[in-house]
C-alpha cells in the first residue's frame, strides 16, 4: 500500500471573477496589476474573503478563543480521509442527520478526515444552489465529534444550513477543534467509498478565521 | 524509508499587514469584515498580490504563452527536494553562479526540486534586505535547467537580482517550465544538505501568473 502522488487529483475550485460565493461574503476580484506587454511582467492583484473558494475554517471562525488557521498544526493537513457519498439524500437542500452517517460509522477511524460528497457540487455555478445546498445538522456534527474525527470536508459553500439562526454545525465541530473544509469540487465523487490521503493546505493568514486552500486527493494503491 | 508526515515543518511566512513585499508589489491588507462580537462570525477581507508571501511563480509570470499556475499539474506539487545551503556565499546580496552549485551537482537528480537556503531569510523583516538579497544569476539558472530540475525554491522575495534590467533568472527557469517558489522561510535551514518531500500548494488562481502558497517540508526518515 502506498500513496500515489503521481495520480494526485485536484479537489479545488478555480478562483475567478464571478465565481460562486456564500451570499453576503466579500465580492472577489482578480485583475492584472501589471502585464508583460506594458510592464514586462504579469502580476495580479486580488481581493477576496477568507472563506472564498475551496477553503479551511479554523475554530476562531465561530468560537471565541478558538485557534486561528495559522495555528492549526501543519501535520494535521496531511491525513487519511474517508469519502462518503451522501448524494442519495434527496432533494439537494436537505439536512444530513446522524442516521445518514451511521451505515458508514464502522469505516470511520479515530482521527480520520471525513469528506462528504452530497451532490450539491454538481450544481456549482447554479446561483439558486448558493442558498439551497445540502448541509449538516447539529445531530450529524455531534455524531462526527463523538467519532473523534480530525476534520470534516463538504462539497459546497458551507456545512451550515443557509442563513441558519444558530450555526450549530460549525459550533459543534469547531468547538471540538475539528476543522472544516468547504467548497470541495465534485471531483470528490470519484473517490466515493474510498480512503485517500487528503492534503489541504490553507494559505497562512495570521490570526485567520479561515483561509483559501488547495485541496488534493492522493489515491491509496495496493502494491 | 518513509515520509514522516507527523513531523511536517512549515516553510511559509505569515500573511499579515506590514509584511515584507517586493517593493512596488500591491500593498497587502487583511481586515476583519465581520466579527463574532458584532456579527456572530469572524470573516476576513484580504487584498494582496499574486506574489505576496510564500508563493509560486508560473511560467506566464514572464513567458508569453507560458502556462498559468492553475495549469501546473497537481502531481508536480509533491516531490522530493534537495536543500542546498548557500549561506556561505557572502555578503547577502551576492549573485549565485553555477560554480556555487557544482559541488552539489552529483546529488541533484533528474526531476528534483532544488531549494536554496541563502541566509537572506534570516533578515526577513529587515527593510534594507528587500532590495538587497542573494539572487540567482542566469548562469546558475542555466545550470539548473541543464540538470532538468522540476522546480527551484529560494528563501527570499525573488530569484532575480533586485530591479534587474533583464529578468534572466525567471526567464531561464520559466521558459524551461521549471516553476519557482519564492519567500520560503528560514525554517528551510534545518534541512540543509538533506532530501525532503516538499509539498507546496498554490491557491488555484484562474490564469494566475503566480499564487500565494503554503509550503511544507516532510522529513524522509529511515525505518
């Protein structure tokens, strides 16, 4: 068994003008500040939110005195992940409950990263999905906390129900120091039911509540 | 022999207001756009250049028709690296020539990533170093291109002499599709003379000339 780095698969969205964002987040902007033609060099100026595109949520996103993204130990960004296909939960916009995860419970190991493919990512770019995506209930997050997972990833803008009055999913996970990866792409689907090495590196934003990240799946192959 | 992910070491600088930048690059700004106290959530708005902090240069930074950062194959971001200590080249601000690398030539393998610790990184935060750091000459980059390395990393703002009339180092490397990692921290020093697994993931900036990146060293240990 080995990690097949040569078969790495990108699970990240492109950062671009007009990209989907959580409604109300800072509007992202990417523009060339210098060009080869005019200046002899291409440079870009970018403005974006800490939770734009594929990104990591640190505990301080919702927990006072929670650790910021630059203080998550870097070894935690490399870990084995179980990919669970929940796209059978219909319709898109439903809340995942603990009972939806229980059939997979035996496969979730202590300190695993759990990556949830809900199918919402197949609608990336469809504006109506930005406010109606499959999310995690508090009950589901409590189940994951009891399983002592390291991190939880999901394939759309948030683990939380859109405009939830109480951010129960974030608070349950982040208060247990379980960090969160949001807006994974639907490239995740191909690993449904599999274990992978998951490498997701956030940029090192000082005292950051979260940070844009590059998320990569490394297949685990039998030798 | 195995990769010791549990001993991962961060080689990245923090992104923060007032951080060192290449003089003339967009001024970075990081500010909370929402806070737990006022809004029930911490969110950050950030403005920065594509070459701010620890970052990757893609061929299109200096090469017309060069590939952008989002088109570098993700498997290339995971690779064995040789760390070379050139801090004996005095003073800081000197140009590294091919002859400085030749003593290490036998240890550089085809497709290696070569990471150069020059000692300039020990002066990170000293404003005068921002315009006077140790750089790579065209001759040195031609040597690395002949060695068919995959990528070259350096521990300060640029591989290029400050305000060079001709960007010979960038052009030599990028025209050979050798991507560049700049502004690695002086945490690199501890690996001098060693081989490591080097994982450096740039955020996925569409058509990006470069992108802020998180760079991590994974020690290689004997079992």
